[in-house]
């Protein structure tokens, strides 16, 4: 591994004042994740704290990075939730500690795993494994990028060679192409996936301001398929502006990839994410349907309609067996059920979705 940033460096040590980009104090290791009803993985490998993609709807800061508020404040992050997208701290690489976490995961008995986790580790659950580190100093930016590249490739090599654990890649970045060779070496043990809420670059630019455009993700997914990789797509989260026509077009593009699974969820309300969406709309001077987030009932109506529309479209396009919906637990609350004709029937439908186990290549 090339000599990069010193392990003791953090954003506070960098030459440009108050730039919340740098190194985190703790190494990247495999840890148990907290997914419920997602059927994505049992473990997560998160290479960074924060994410430069800055997706306005992201739930991560309200449930994960907010817990790091005390450590983030000295690094220039005043509010981990409101400032989401403006900071990212790459975790350090400690091969001995990584191998220890890998051994612990490998030794976990089946009884200690989630029934829907597919005995897999996800890259990543709270950040993106392939992102750009927007530091103004070119040398530091290049060093961070090189170190991130090493962390991902080396950890994958170790998982492949020293365990039987499966791997699920989830990214929004075409930079993943550089690792197609190592993905291929996993065979059926690895699934490569990308988030694709819409095919509209203009709409995605509002909700995901720094993430690569959907058109670039589609190209990457097609390249992955051409390379013989097993792919899946997270059509998530779809926006209030994604009407039936938009959802249908997105499903058509996804269908052409013949993915193992198509996940779907609408935007769920989490702490500051609604205000982040509204602020981005004001900044770009566009009108968004933020009124759907005004009350629990209005959100539930939007979310329920989005899920049921995608379910209907998937049935029409013969994609039902591939579709895996992610309804939020909030849809089963009393306030969310007020506008449902048959609450008992709807709750039974929710439980059916929550009990699903996503497919894995045989």
C-alpha cells in the first residue's frame, strides 16, 4: 500500500481550515448491521463516516452519524444531520483488526444470523464505497481516493480468500467498474447493485446533488451485466414526483438487465431529511411535492400509493417474482391507517412484504 495520510491525521490537521474531509480515528471493520425487513445482509463494511453524495433524502445521519456528534464537532461538523453531504471521513485500514472482524463474522452460527441476511456483508450501509473526496488540496484529495481504493479492494480480497461469506455491493458510482475483476472472482458469492430511483437525470440532480447521474449508473449496470456479474437494482427511494409513467420507464430499463432482485421504497420521513429536500428545492428554484411530507397521513398515502403502483407495474411487466418492496414500519401505525379501506388486510400485506427473503444466485 502506498504511503498516504498519516494515521494520526484528521480534518483538524489539514492545511485548509474547517474542511470536514479527512481521516476518521477508527479503522474499517465488519460489523453487525441494524437492517430490519430489508433482506440485504447480516453485516456491513462501512469505509467512511459521512458521504459526499449528499442525497437530500438520506436516512443515515438521523440514525447513525448523529451518534458521532461529539467526535464530529471538533472536525468542523456542527450538525451531522443538517450538514449531511458536506463531510466525509475515511476510516483507516488496519488489516489485523479487519481480519479479526472477518473471523468473527465467519464463525457466527446460523442461529446468530438474521433469516433474511443471506449470510452477506454489504458495502456499504451508511456511506458509498465509491465516492469522491472533495478536498480542495489536490494532493490530499488524491491520497484519500487512493486509500479508499485500497481499503475496498484489499478487504474484498481477504473476504474472498479467508471466508465463505457473501458480499453485496450497493453504490451510486461508476467508479465501481475498477473492481469488476475482483467481483467476478467471487462467482455466485457476490451481488453487484446500484441505486436507481429514476431514469431522469434532471430530477435526480435535485434529490442527489453530488451523486453520479442515473444515466451513468445505467451504463455501469449494463457494463456489469456484460462482464457476467450478478446484478440487482435498488429502485430506492423513488420521489413524490415519480408518477406512474416515470416508475414504469424506470422498471423497463431495470427489466432489460434481468436483475436477481428489484428492491423498491419511497422516501420515508427521518429527522432533517424533509427540510434538506425543501432547502435544495429553494436553492435550485424548483417546485417539489414536499406537501406529501406535511403530516403522517399525507406521507403514508404517498408511500402506500408508490409501493402499490410499483407492485402493479411489476405484475404487468412480469417482474413480480423479482420485486422486493421495502414498506416502512410507520405505515402500520394508527395514524397511517386512517385512510385505508381495510386496515387488517393492509397490515397483512405489510407483513407479507416484511417476511420476504431476497434471492441469491444458486
